[in-house]
């Protein structure tokens, strides 16, 4: 700790050397020992955000901060002293992607200026669960606008409300999307953990690009109620963290059935009670890991070398790592499911927004964007227009056929037979290449750092499996992480 003298009073300013890479367990140990408070922790993160997010390297990941964060922290410190802790998340600051509702003074905009004045009536289910666990909702994070379902031309990490988020490792590296701010902020140590959302690759991609851990859960493990949607068939929130252990702790706080989100009822009896029980450094021993080479052809040579090193590390840990064929790897996929569901789901969300919001339907959003082209149509709105052309119901043969095709090719003629034939414990792909197939199946994946190249920056490897196999995937990712220790903080 550095000491600053101001008007003969000594003030303490937390140095980066302690804050950087601090884990939840380390923070809890210090808070239990009385050498750190949640208030201290909030102040430390606020100082780091002020120093590096809008100044210095200008990462531009944080859209807004919770004005009540410090007082919430003080209340949680008082509760710790008088009643004890609620659990591992007590007093831990969390940053949320800006498509997650919070019923407080913060806004929820999906990165769009059209929703810049939108304050949600109540917390998203996951936000409520975080508060109940004792977490501090520190702020909202920038994201690729409308979760990258606005136009084909928008760069990852850009939004009309927040501008361009940059990779903290180097400004010209890709930051990944659409949970760009969630990846960049946790990598830069602006919070202990963050929450992202994924439809297809939107957690895994920024986790890979920012050398952090991202869990895209089974669709149904975490409630989506109160999250601005793309498509209910594939949408899910998920944890982002600097370590697998922290991601598992955060997943515990987020998971749970919600009667008003029907798919979450499938988690009953299948979700683990505690995902930290799977943190086994020897978990790779004797496991069978499938490599779908088709996806590894899509990365550059230097990253391919890092992937080969990852395979060797798994083998050294006792795993069998071998090539497998995924029958649907080169299938002729379409995007009709997203196009049709987007209009239905977004209209339902916007219809419940208050009068301070100028748009209450996809049609009104398109018109509002067209009325403000300089600020809102920098990259166009081709995907919004295509979705608006649909009927707004889910009865069209094109939609039904596309949904059936997605399920058949991803599950029945895809992942399921591959896993069964080769008796796989998991299969792997680089970064988010290949993520569209488990996304369409609703199956889980976890990305963990696998190294970095000078030209392209960090890259991660993703483990994937069958529905509700999060525990097994966490075990494999943890064992790989502990053996390789590829996570290196950015030099700010």
C-alpha cells in the first residue's frame, strides 16, 4: 500500500500490486481477517476504473457505475460484523453486461442510445440472486450493440451509447463480442468477476480474446428473465472471471430454476448444488478429449501452435486427446431461428419499457434509428430490418423447419453421436470457432486461456459437452488452467 500525505493527514491508496488478479477466496480471507472491507474493495476498483478505463489506455469498457455501490458495501460490511457472511460472494463487486436489468438507478440499454434513458422496473432474476448472495452490483458494461444483432458490419465491442471497447492487452487486438466489456473489464481488473450473455460465442469469444475464463452454460441453468433478448432458443447469461474457481463461485450464485422462464425447469435434478466441488487439479487424468480439427483450421499458424501445446499439456496430465469427426461441422446452417425469434422476443421486452423510452417495438426502434442516422446508424441495421420483415409470430414453416434442423444437426446428428461413439468426456475447439453448434444445441462450453501470440494476442481453448455437464467441464478447465497457468495480467 502506498501512503499519500494530504494536509498533514495520511491517506492510503491501494497499489496495483495487491489488487491485480485477486481472487474471491483471497478477498474473502482478507475481509474475514479484518484487513480489508467491501468498501475498501469498491474504492480500489473505482480507482482503477478511473485510472485506466476512460484515461490511460482508454479501454472504455464501463458504461456507468452504480451510485449506491459504496453505501451497499458499507451495509454489507456491517452485516458481516454483526451477523456473519451470506457466502463466498458477500461483499464481492460484480460488473454486469448492459443488457441485464437492474431495478436501481442504473440504466439498461443494450448499448443503444435509443434506450439510454431506460431504467428497469425490477432486477433481472440473476441480478436479484446476486444481491441475495451479497454481491455488490458495481456498474454496467459496454457491449456490441444489441448483442451484435443489429447489422452484419458492426465491429465487436462497439455501441452507439458506449463507443468502442478496446482490448486491455493491446489496443489493436480484437476485443471479442458481444460481451466485450465483460471480457475486457475482468481482464483489466475493474471488478472481481463480471457477467456476460451468449447466443452463439458472445461469452467464449471475449473470454478468449482477453485471456479470461468464460462459461456459456446449458440453456436453462440460469434464468434469462430481465435480460434483453436475441433468441430464447439460444440465449443464456454466464460468468466471466480471471480463474476457473472464481467462475464456478459466480455460477453458483447465478444458477437456479425460475418458474417464469420455462426452460430453467429442466435444470431441476440436473444442476449441481455446488460447482466448486469440481475444482480438481487431476481431473484430466484418464479423460477422453475429442479434437474437431475442422475448427482448428480457421485460426492462424501461431495460435495453432498454442493449441498443439494445449493438447500436449492435456496428454501430460493423463488425458487421451485425439481427433474426431463432428458430423455436422460443415453443415449448411441458416440464421432463421434468430431472425424470427428476435422480433417476438424483443417486442415483448420493449413493450414493458416505461414512457421515458422512445421505442416500444422493433418497428419503432428501426424508425428511431433512421431518424438519428449520424449517431445510431454508423454501421447500418440490416439484421433489424430482416427480423422486422417476419410476421412476428413463430408459425411460419421457415422458422419451424430451421428450428428442427438446428436441433437435429447440432444434437441428434451432431454432438450426441460423436460423444457416444468415442466415449468422450468433452470435445474442444479454439476460442469461439465451433461455438455455434453447442449454442444451437443449448449445450454448455467453457473457455480457458491457452496462451498468446504477439500478432494476434491472447487465445483460449473451449471445452464443450452435453447438457448440464458444467461440472465435468469446469473440472477439465480447472485442471488445464492449474497445469499451464497461461493467465497473465495486461500491462496497463
